[in-house]
């Protein structure tokens, strides 16, 4: 009669060896992930502008924060730059995804938009050409974005939007609102897109605030409610400096419990200047 053999119990040495092997693998994976996070952080820091330009009567300020748990880095960006005709270009956007790939893609979009804006005056054309250039790169990522072109003398502000969240504004005389500009698809989805241009004049003292959805949306806060919350905040702090207002908006983003990174770009403007150009 055959007797069934009892499985041999693993020895203490074998169990210890297995545990050491699993621990080493886990440590390697943690170190690899940490390296990717640190690389994304470095890309983010080096691809965002170090200093923002300003004009008499105009202030700009920006803030960026990673996601609440500190790992989702690289998707959001902002930019402010001078154009050859003396206008001011302002952009804010959000790349799908995070980590190193999103940070690198963000840098490509920022550089491409700067280059195109220096040769195309119409914000809709800037957005359309940037979209087509992104598609030619063959990336699987896409991005939402809003681009503004401001004449610092006349305060003529023209903008185009590619699937991005609305902006918020307020004036010193007590008016405030949320923009409802028409727009097109996010960048990097479909070639040949047309992006309508919205035109407004910053004819009174006030603030115009650009932001990403990480500022206004959280697990228990919808985009609409978040925008209204920021509108009230900007209205209440309209007299603050651009730096103070940007800091206040970013603090409000923390209260959403946001699971995405967040970017804020503030344009603080005085009355339209008088006199010769």
C-alpha cells in the first residue's frame, strides 16, 4: 500500500531567504518609483518659468502644487512671456497623466506655444498650430490649455481655449464672474481644429485668475461649485497684490482635498493708462 508523503515544511533558513528576496525586490521598486518622482519634480521645476514679466499697472504671479499625496507631479503648467510686438502672452494648461512623461510633454507644449505665438498674433491660430504640431510628435498624451494675448497699453485681452476650465475675474468696483468662452477640443486629439477667439478689455482695476482643475475640483467638490468658491475668494481679495491673491487661491485648493496637481496664474491690472502709446 502506497503512503502519501507529507509535504516537507520550509526551514527557517528558507523562509528567511524568501523574505530577504521579497524585501529586496520591494526596495528596488520603491527606489525606482522614487527616482521617477524626483525626475518629474526636477523637470517640473526647470520647465516652469523662474520669473514672470510685468508692466506698469500690471502684475503677474503664479503658484504650483503637486497632488495632495505628493506623487502626481508634472501635468500642470503656466507661462507668461513677452512677444515681439510688445504684447504679453499668458498660458495655463493641464497634461493628461502625470510622472516623467507628462512633465516632458508639458515642456514640449510650452516651448511650442511660445515659438508659435511669436509669429502668429491670433490666439486661435496659436492654439490650432500648437495642436497640429503636438499631433505630429506622435505622443499618446493630450492637454487642455487656455492662451491669452494682452496688449499692455490698450488692455485688449484676446483668448482661445482648448478644453480647459474657465477663468475667474473680479474688479475693484464690485463686479466678478466666471468666464464662459467658447472653445475647442483639447490639444493632441484631432488635427485641423478651429479655436474661437474671445475678446475683452480690462478697462478697470481688478484681477483675472487662470487656474487648472486641481484648484477647483476634489472628491466632494464639483468643478462648478469650485469655480464659484474661487469667484467669491477673488472678489473678496481683489485689492490684494498678485502674489497675495495667488497664494490665497492656492490655499483654497488645498481645502478641496485635490487628488490632482494644481496651478494658479494671476494677472492683476490697474486702470487703463492714458496718454500717448
